[in-house]
C-alpha cells in the first residue's frame, strides 16, 4: 500500500504523541510519522521541494518505533491527521 503525501502540509505533525515520539528518538515529527508508515509496511511517498526536507525524509532507516509507540500513533484520530494511507 502506498501513502502519497503522508505528511500533508505539516499542520498534522503537532499532536503531542507525535512530537514526544520524535523527541525520544531525536528525530523530527515528520521522520516519526514516516517511520510509522514503514513499520506498517506502507510505502510513504512524501512530497517536498525543500532540499532539507527531502534529505530528512530519507533519514528514517536507522531507528525503530517501539510496539508501544506504534500503538499510541495507531490510536490517533485519523480524521484530523494524515496517518492513514
């Protein structure tokens, strides 16, 4: 399954669960959300024209979210944030 534009315009990256998960891994909220997609077996296709964001989007392979973190992010309201495909 593919997730095109899973990060939206960034407005969906501020829920405390996402921010706290990212901080625990010393990552950005966008990286935490992309990692969530990967661990679910989704193929995230983030959009960006910003070189820094493009590079950042590839830096998700050297950390893993715990089962608990995955469950917490799974429980977020899918209507208000782009954690769905």
